[in-house]
C-alpha cells in the first residue's frame, strides 16, 4: 500500500448478527475504496471490549482497538439507535479511545433505526467527537426504517444508498483537512485526554 493512501477505518457499533449497521458501513467503505482509500471494518463482535474501567484502560482488546483507530486517517462511526441515542457497545469502544485516536481526525457518522430518523444518535455522537477535538463531516448518513431499505445485506433504497456512499467519499476527500488552531475550549477539555473517572 502506498504511504500516501488514505486509510479509512469504520467501527460497527452493533452486536446483532443481523445488524443493518455493518452492511451500511460496508457500502460507505466500498465508496471510500472507489475514491482511492484503503479501508477496514472494525467489528466489535470480534474484539473483547469489557466495560470501561479508568483503572484498567488496556483491558481485553482495548489497546488493539485503539491502535487500529489511531492508525486511521479518517474514521466512520456506525450505530443503531437505541432509546434515542447510540449503542452502549460503541460508547464503551469510544471510552477506550481519546485524543491520541481522534484529535484532528476526520470522522463521519452513520446511524440506523428500525423506526424514524435516528437524529438523536447522530447528535450525541457529534458531541462526543467534538469533545475529542475531531473534525466531524457536516454530511451524515441516516438509515431510518432500515428493514425496508435493505434486501438481504444490500442497501436498495437509492436515496439512502447515495447518502451512505457520499459519507464514504467525503471521508476520503476531507481526510487530510487542515485542523483549526488550538482553542480555549480544546485546552480546557482535559477529561478526554486523561480519561478521568
């Protein structure tokens, strides 16, 4: 792989076998590959990620997860919407990461729901990424009423598929965006760095 190739890593925040989050992220990653990136899907089912304990922040496969995220140029976060927010498994994964993994990185957001538009999950993830000084793409992808948007693992709703693919393309396009200068807010946000608990 060329050292200048953009690396896009997607984290699938669902443990369900028949999850719609993973195939939606795969569509985004396919678009990122078409735009010239190398890609990886981090399937949290394949890693041992225990509940976060600030006294043991390298438990299980946490350091492996952090390494894979840290090596990315851009990160896609995908989640089902549970009770108006994102999944607990994704929250736990993010708790094991910090500024080393996210600061000044481009992040794209994708949320899936069985019902209406999953705006709460997207908004809450945006807040977390802002706390980590990531640069979150303005474009985000939502897959509402997911069961009617897929046939098997294929995203067949053309409008939704286009939004998901655009997310992957934008992740590559803006992977090396120039970060903003340090701000008062970023200097005050020591909690994410120290993972104080």
